[in-house]
């Protein structure tokens, strides 16, 4: 379990986390939503140790975050930031293998290579294994980096807008695979999404951020209300529910044609 207590983060005069507290359970898909500039990506970077906190406590599976031992802290984490450029002369499978950089040597054994190819096959990209990553589309690069994160075998997996460049098919492939692996391995998984309907479909728990604070959290059917959407995003929306009780958000146009 990840536990955050009283987290405060500032960059200059800008407050990005204001006395933030929450917990994330293993085996659940946790999704962070909220408007642009409210601290979603900053929160993931802070949990990874890329941004210094002013105060607060971060504890994962009884291990307390210590910025003087970042390498030890990061051993448990798989982190996929947004907008990573793969401008390197490597094949797709070589990029995936970097997820196990801690276990690599001058010679890559057959077992590890098989695992990397299997990670690609699981998301429908095994046919690209020997392609130069510089020839891939943005969406294909996102899928390759996802396979890299999965191969790392993390206890704690963080994905920042992982489907932003994906078509409908690969959105479903990635998110279904994420759910399956999270359940099987009992990872603590958290991702940032902008699409509220994708978030409602796949999240066990939503964290709603606004102005550096968690303004709501819980199951999507309890969190995603017209009132919350108006308060957080400043737009009017209708919320309906499918046969499984999953909410569907449809925004109303601000003006008629």
C-alpha cells in the first residue's frame, strides 16, 4: 500500500501539493483526474523522487521515502512519464529490455530475451521486436514503453497519460492488460487520465485533484457527479449509467449553434 500524509510541494511561488493525503491499495487501478495545471504529473514525479517536497511523508509497503536513497526507493517502481522521446539507435526489444537494466550484463540470456518478446506479444507488438524505435509512431512508442515498465516487475507502477497517443484498439489493449497484471501480481497501480469515461471504465478508485488538493476520492459511480464536474472543470455535464452502473459523462455545449 502507498500512503501519503500531509504532502506539500512548491515550485517557486506555485503550490502544487497543498497538505495532500491519500492512500492507494494494492491490486486496484487508481486513476488521477483533474484539470490542466492542477498537479497530476507533479504528484507522480514527486512519488518517483524527481521533485523535492517541502514537507510530508510518503510510505510504500512500510518503506519510508528518503531522497538520500533514491536508487533503493526506485527499485520497486515502474514509471512511465508522458512525452518521452525515443531518439536512440535501439531496436524495440532492446528498449523493452532496458526495463530490466538492473539485471542486464554484457550478454543477454535467452530467458530474459524471451520475457521481453513475450511482453511485446502480450500487447500485440511482437512483430515490431526488431524494428528501430525511431521508425515508430507516437502511439507505438507509448506501447513499447508500457511493455518496458511491465517487464520491470514493479511493486508500484505509475503511468502518466499512457493512452494519449493511442487509437481505440490499443487503448483497450493497454488498459485491459494493466488491469489483468495488477490483479495477478497485486501491484499498486496509478495512472493519470484526462478522459473521464476511460477513467470511469477502468478505475477502482479515482483521485480528483484541484489546486494541489485531493477534492474527492472513491469509486467512479460515487465520485463522478454533475456537481463535482462543474466544480472541478467548470463545465456543465450530464452523467448517466450503463447496465453495470458505470458512469458515462457527456458535457453540454456552452452555446447552441
